[in-house]
């Protein structure tokens, strides 16, 4: 509707198109002309924009919305009303601030501001300081309608433009002159005064101008010094020298002091203030080291403490000069005062009455007055975990045990630390790992089995010599300060005779050989024999043996072998030391010497040298001048029939030895050690027994001992009989039948010249073979039955002669035979003299069957008599 809802009256010209405004309860409506009442509202709603007729006055802004007949006027200042038709007076509200007067005008209200304010509504305070009314650095402070000037010192007035004269008040005293300054004044003081206003009198004594203890007296503008005795001058700066008059006598030295002097009488022999009095000699303390001085008529005597000497006790007797302390102990004389308090055994402080003598400060591990007693550190059992303590002079060592039951090794100084060096390390070829601890670091070392070397025992050191072999090794020439050569090695062989090594050349050499199973060392220099050593121990037994040869200040042959019990080391004092030896010893042959035409100039001087046969067997752990020989040291050109490792065929595997013979394996063959009465390469041959007394005949055999001459004689043989008597053997020399062995009552009996008869305890006429043995030495004879020792007979010194004759079974003379047990009836087999067989019917050498042998009625075999014929 175009009717105003806030008024119940119709506005003028509010209805358009000649319609009439009718006021109603529901608002004023316009009743359109020429229209029925029912259609008034519909027609009125179809009117145009109500602001199109410009209903707002005073150029007010009209606001309406489409489809709505109402509008609103936004009136300018000074008007209000629905159509801005009412003029309003602004000054009615008095908008002017701070007491300003409001005046209305055509251009709007205007404010007449009170003093000190400005702005349209007098809202701003006017700053009177903008014009800088204050002078000379004064500070301007603005007020309401006014300002104030705050002057700096020395100025005054409303605008601080007037200077102040500070001297008007006469501030300067004591006739001082006042000088006016800006904001202050200065006083120029007359002589003798000071201070801001010259109010203080100056104290010239305050700087202490008077010297040497003088008294200062102040006066106006000056001072005066009253000098102490002995000084003069305006400031008392001059010391009066009292020594000028030479007051000191007898050549004493005068020393000037303040108002005085002193005399130094030292060395003059006088005393007193002026050194005028003769001084006693002891007053000069002529005795040293706290000696006691005694005055005499014209001299003095010094009485010294024990430990000191000299006319003035100046000499300290040196008790340590004889070096009485042993075991490295330090000798400390009791007169050495500076050592007191720091040496155990000395009192804390020095005293002359105890200065005689000395003490010994012992090294750790020693005690006693002269450090001559060793402290047994092992008494405290310092070694742990089974370690064995070994005491040394001044120290001890723990020998730690091998691994315990759990395989743990201990080491360290007291065997307290578990050694871990072998935890991750593996020694090869059955080498034993030994852990160690060095400088705090765990490590290990391998103890290699024989035949191996290297950090892990990985390198073979064994060589096999197959026969007609040799191995040449060249050593470089290295000048040596001390002459020393050595060859160490292990060997295994069954050869009784062989060459182990040859070091040198034809005229100068060291040679080690096996001769009849024994080691022989010969050394020759320039064709002159220097040493010939041997060790009487059989080493040709197929077992490993070690040998050490050293040529230094002495020549040594050593067999460090567990099987060798005594006489295993032989040495001589021969000196082998010259340049020729050094050159010759560059070459070493092992196992043999080259033979034939080998094209090597270095071998020419070795040909045709006499030596044992080449070695067949194995060598290992060869060490020449402390250098271990390994396969890498060997070249094909310098060796023949030598292989790495130990090649040894088991020839005994097929049991070639018969009749219980013992087989010994050799490198190239085998050897059978036969049980008696068997012989031959395979023990297949039996010695043929001799039959005595066949068909009751009288028979005997005769052998010559010429080939078996020796101091000792060993005769053994097998005997079989059922007779209780019979001569078994007898020995005759050029004069007597000196020993007989026969059966008496079935028991073995021995009789010698001028001796008692020895009779066995058991019968041996049981039809079985029995081994009997007779051992003859220069002064006794021993008899054995099988392995049983029957006893011995003492005899005069007896020497076996080459013409001595051995009788078996009887003697050529029947009566003599009857006196010595009668002719033997039975079998005798395998007679041996000093292990040499005597055969009735030779099988080993039939061509020599008649040499040194006579058989009378002795037949082959061991068959009994034919009792049935």
C-alpha cells in the first residue's frame, strides 16, 4: 500500500492517477477514479514507482521497492519530516565544544571557539608552542590558551631571553676573582687557596715531599722539611755517609745506614762494634759438619762426628765407595741430609750424631742389610689357575698350565686371564694351537706336527728319497760376525749305511753319514781333518730320529732322541772359522752326491768323492743355518729321485716271512728277522741239524775260531737228547782244554780250568730241543739254558786266540772224551759263534762246506736209531 503505516493520515499527493487516499484500520488506501470500490485495491496495486513524482523535498533522496506503493526520504542536514518539509536549526543542539558559540548561516552552523581551541566544532586544543616562543634552548610547554617556557641554567624571563649573572652574589671567597659564565661561574683563586669558591687553603705537605722520615710543616703557599738525623737537603734527600770517617778497624768493611753505620768483621779475626777486639779462633766456626771447635793457645782443634774426617771435619767419609749393596741396591750414606724423608730406612730428619754408616735401598724383590736376601715372591702363591710359580732373584715367573679339563688356557702375568687366541683359529695337519697374550693382544701360534711348518702348519717339510737320489741346496754368501753353521733334520731309514748330508766341496766339507746304523760326522778344511764324531746308538731301525749338527766355536753332533739314553751328544773344540769355509758351505747335498754326467758347473768339484751310499728313506724338518727347507726351495734341476712327502710301501703287508719270522718294512724291499733255527730271505730255510751217536757210533765236529777272534765269545746252539750224559762243547787253546760244557745226570754242567763246577737245576734230556748259550769274557764265563741264567765261573784273564778250536759232541781222544762226559748222542742244530752261524751241512754257501770244519760220524737230520732192525 502507498499509505504510511506509522500515521493514520494520508499524505498530500500520495495517491497517483487521481485516486483518493482513504484512511482505514488496515492502513490508508487509494481509491482510484472511475472505478468501483471492489476494484480499488487491484487497481492501486498496478500503479507506477511512487518516487517518480519526486515526493522528497530539499533534494532529499527517495527510496522505494518494486511492487510497493510506499517510499522513504533520506533528508539532508537541517531537515526532517516524511517529505523533508520541516527545517531544523543545528545550533539548538549546541555542537560547538569547549565553550564555543554556535551561529547559524546559509552555509550551515559555524562555531566561534574560545581562546586556545580551534577546529570546526572547537574540538582541537591550539598549540601555542608552534611558533617557538622560548629562546636559548628553553623547553616550551603548551597550555589552554597559553604556554610556559622552562629555561636552561643561566637564562630567565618569560621567553628565557635574559642571561643570569651568577657573580652578583659574590660567591668567590678569600679575594678570588669571579668570572661569570653561561649558567655558572668560575673563581680564580689567589696563591694558597683552592676549592670551587676558593674556600680551602692548599696543604703543600699532602704530597709528602719530605724524604727519609722528615717532618713536613705547611704554611700559606709553601712548606718546610725538618730532617731526621743523618739526612740533609731541602727535602732531606741526602744521606750523610758516616763511613767517610773510616770508623771500622782492622780492614773490616763499613756499611753506611741511615744516621749510622755497621762494621762487618768477617774474615778479619776481630770483633766488636768497630772490629777492634781480637776474636777467639773458634768464634769463626771453622769446623764443618757441626764439628765441635776447641780453642788452643794459638790454634784450634775440630772434634768431628763419626762419619766425618779432616782437620776441619770437612771430609764426608764415603761408606758407599766400596759398593756394599748387592743385587742392584742403591747405597745411601747416612750423612746425605738431603735424602732424609724420602728414602725408606732413614729417619724423617737428619741428625749429625747418627750420620755414620749407610743403608741399602733394595730393588723390588730383595731385602737384607746389603740386599743380599732374595724375597721369595712365590710364597704368596701369586700364580692362579694351576700356574707354577718360579722364583727368580728380584722377581718371579708364572708358568701357566696347558688347557684345563674344559679346554681353557690361562695366561697373563699371574695366569689369571683366559686366552682367546685359539677361538677362531685352526692349525692344520694335527698342529696344536697355543694361545698367547702379548702387549694386551690375544694371538696364537701353532706347534706343528713333525713334517709341517707355516703359521697354520700348512706347508709340508718332508721329502722322500727313492734311491740314487740327491737334493742340492744353495745358500747365499752372507758375511757373519760370529762364525755359526748348523744343519738340523729328522730322518727315517733302515739302511745301516747311507749319506745324510754333504756340505761343502771336495777339499772342505762337513759330512754326516750312517755307518753300521751309527751316526758319523766328519769335518775337513783344506784337506786337513778337523773333527770326527760319532754316536753309538742304532738309528737304522725304521723309526724317526732327530739329529743336530753345529759348527761354531766347537763342532757338535747331537741326537736329541727319546730312544737315546746316554752318550747322545758328542763335541770337539775344533775351530772352523775362515772365509774359505764360508764360500765352500754355500752348497749342501742331502741324501747323496750326484753321479754320472750332469751338466752343472757347480757340481764338478763334487764328482768322485768317497762317501756312503745314497740315502733311501725320508727326511723332514730340514733346517740349514736356521732356515727351514720347504718344497718351494727345491727345483727339478737340483734334485734327483726326490719327492714331496714320505713314500713308503708296506712290503710286509703280504706276510712274506715264514716260520714266525718278523718282517721289517724297507723302502725298496723287506727284511725278515728269523727265529732260530730258520734263515734265508723269507725264513723258509732251516739249518740242518747234526746227528751224533747214530747207531751208537762215536762222533764229533771240529771248528776253527780264527774268523771270530774277539775279547768276548758268545757260543749258542740247540740241543736235543734223551741221554743223561754227553759232551756238548769244549774249547782248546795251544796248551789246555780250558772250558767244557756237558750233561751230567741230565743237567747242564760247565767246568773251566782251576774252577768249581757249575751245574744247572733242571734236566734237559727230555727229547726236546733246548737252547744253550755260553758267554766268555776275559775274567768270567756265564751259562744260560734257554732264557734262564744258570750262573757264572770266575776265571783268570782269558784271551781268545785265532788258533783256538771248538769241539762239538766229543773229542778226538776217546779217553779224554770219557773224562768229560763221554760222546754225545742226540741232535745239535744252529751253532752260532758271536751270531755267526757254524753249519754242519752248509746251505747258505755250499762251496765253502769243507773250510774250517771237520765232521766225524755226524749225519744229517735228527732221526732216531732204528730200534726195530
